C-alpha cells in the first residue's frame, strides 16, 4: 500500500485496528501484521492515486466491535460516518 506518510499510517493502523509493525526501514517502509497473520506492507510515495472505489476492510467479530472502532476514531478526531451494513 503506497502512502504519503508511512509512520503516520503505521500509527493509525496500530492505534485503531490492532496491527503491529513487524519490520521497517527508515520512514519509507513498514511491514504490518494483524493477529491472523494478514500482512500489509506500507511504502512511501509522493503521488499516490487510488481509484475512488478503492477500499481496505478489516473484518470484525461483530457489529459491536465495528461500533467501538468507529467511536474510537471519532474520539481520535477523525470525521467518520456511522457504520453501514451492506
């Protein structure tokens, strides 16, 4: 996943989605893991363009967990919409 700020994205994923950094190289590269051994690699890029439909999701056990994450994001200063079930 190419991002403009690897340390900030790493911090966001650790804080709100429980991922941990397995390894990193300076401020431009990080390998993130979750409890199910999902691997997400962060790489620094200056001109990042994803399609409008681009989405990454992290499965949760139930609706309550989704609501807890949404609330923590709000408390962290993020302007997030209420969760929607599709």
